[in-house]
């Protein structure tokens, strides 16, 4: 199993690297790895969807179709605290990435075989570094809109 170095994280790859030309098949990921990646995808999509609650009506009143709490008012302080903590967590997770891509601050990064792979990685992952600051901006707008309640 090979390890890839990502800023602030060490991730293990479920694929084995090919050691020799005679061994052309890499190991397929196990069901556990596939479930882990699928679960992380669902979690990140769910959390991103919750961000819309900061600008949508259902961020003020829980939709009536949700059992038990449907139709109740969302406490503004609870939404603000959770969104702020989430945004700060995203900033801590993703903001070292642009520094690593620019080789600033000694933050390690995966080595790429050429500049095109590095450019593709930057284009694909740099928008993630905007998620935290944009969520903070949404949280502030939500606070300003709901502060009188």
C-alpha cells in the first residue's frame, strides 16, 4: 500500500503501486475503502446542502415534512455557531493547499510526474480552499438577517 502526502493529512491509497512491468495489475480497493469514500462523499454533500439553509427559508423554519421538529423555528444562535465551527474546520483543512501548491511555508505536497498533473490537481482542488471563507461570509449574512429575532 502506498501513502500519499497531502497538506496536514496522510492518506493511504487502497491501490498498490505497480513495481515491475511483469506485474501490470494493481490491487482493487476493498469494499471497506469504497464504503469509506462513499460515506465521505455523502457527508460532504450533506454538509454543503446544509449551507443553503443559511440563505433559504428552511434555514429559518424547519420544513413541515420533517418528523418531530417540522414547522419549528430554527434557533439562530445554534445555526450560527455550527456554521462558524464548520467554516473554521474547512479553513483549517483546506487552506494549507494553495500554500503547498506554491511551495510556500515548507508544507509538503505529493510529487507530480510533470507540470500538467500538478496544474490539473490545482484546478480540481483549489476551489475547496474557498469553501470555508465563503461559508463564513454566508454565516455573517445569516447573522445580520436574523439578529433582530
